[in-house]
C-alpha cells in the first residue's frame, strides 16, 4: 500500500512519491533483495509469482496485513494475524494455514530477511478462477509474504510534520465495504493519495459519506484539543489500526485523556496537534491541514506518545 514516501530495497520510488515525501539520501534503503515466502516455502523474489487468473489480481479479491519487525521480532503479530483471519472470514475466504503455521511462516521470513528491522506484507488472494467475479470456483487461495527493508517517511516529515489535504474522494462506508476488512481493494485510497500528491501534500485525509473524518489513505488520524486526544471511532470509516490501538493503550498508561469521537474537518482545522499512525508510518506529526497551520507540530502530546511508542518497539 502507498505509504508516506515509501521506498523499497530495490531503491524503487516513484517520482511522484519522491516529490511528495522527499526521502533524504541518508535514508536511502540498502539494496538487499526482498525475501519472499509463497505457499509454504521461502522462494527467490523472481519465483514469487501468482497467476494472471488469480482473483486477487483481477478483482482485488483478497486480504492482507502490513507488519513491522523490529530487532528480528514481528510487532504485535498476534493482533495482525487475528485481524487477517477476521478480514478473511468477513469475505468468506478460507486461509489454508493455521494461525500457528502463519506465525512460523512470518518468523522464518524475518529470519531470512536482509535486515532485522523491516516491513512485511502478508497477502491472501482468492486464487485462480474463471474470468468473472464469482469466487465460488476459486479453490486454492494463494498466500505469500514479502519482507523488505523499508524507510517509509522522510526526515523532513518526521521532524517538521506532514502536510495533509482533505481529499474529494470519500472513504467507502460500512454499507459498501466494512472498514475493518483489510482487503486488497485500495483504489479509493489510492485516488485520495493521488489528490495529495497533485496538491503537493504528503497525505490525504478521507471523509466518510457524512463529511466527517474517517482516516488517512494508509493511516489513522488523531488530533489533540485542550490536552485531550481524539480519534474517530472505527465505525466512522477507519481501519481498526493496530498502531492506533497501541497509541490508545499508551495514552491510558500515561494518563492522557482520550476519546473516540466523530470529528468534522473543523475539528482538524482547529486542533492544537494532529498526527497520523500506521504500521509503516509509525507516528507522524501533521503540520498543515488544507493550508491551515497546526500550531504545535510536533506537539507535547505527540512527543510523549511517540517516545513511549519508540520504547515499546525497541524493547
Ligand atoms: C486505510 C488504513 N488505515 C489505517 C492503517 C493503519 O493501520 P495499522 O496501524 O494497523 O497499520 C492502514 C495501514 O495499512 C491503512 O491501510
């Protein structure tokens, strides 16, 4: 999925992503090859292929997880696998591996990865079937994992804050596709992200059909108002983000008041602080929202949460 200025270990970074996020040369990734696991085996990247008849490719019919690993250990793996299983159940996709087998696959892939710190994508597609969207004749879901050394966010964005816009493209509602399903369908997020890039911004915030804030194109959103941390409830159209959950846990521990509450663009424009959360992005402060300066970026609440987050992932 498109993250804030994401580059991969082959150095591939689109010109548009590059201009949007200005990856600095000091952050350029190493050029070690990514590691792939496909249907039970570690394989060379060039052998990690799925069929052109796979409905994951033809229709975005499948589910996935993006998982970070730090110091050779997957972060919140159990939560990621639980979300993957729930996403798969929600679309009636039977994953041909137990949670234990998937755990082992993830661990084996990390052990073979070019670096002890990186990012992995665990994907389950509907598998090969006849042309036509009906999945009933797709009998062999494909499961693969890609592990790579990724540097998602530029130093500029991390220290000075991201510029976000509110996209014209709306988040699909739960009556269309439940936001808790992490599916291979990201087209409306991609369109929103393109709007951000075209506007010279780093990220797009998607509104739900009622015009309230849902989330970023690949991240959840938090604001701080009068010392209180606020984020939209998942039902407003946000993925039930694992980083979001970690931030809420940290807030509770640090006794920072927080609420899950519907937010309007007004709340974002008048926030004291704002930041984005995601597996790839971790915690990213926001400096501008549709041209309005967010007064504290990075702000004091962000600093406390980000420091605690860093401690958790490095422990
Ligand atoms: C649409 C969307 N929202 C939020 C997130 C953040 O979720 P997490 O913290 O689990 O990575 C992601 C991550 O990929 C995402 O794609």
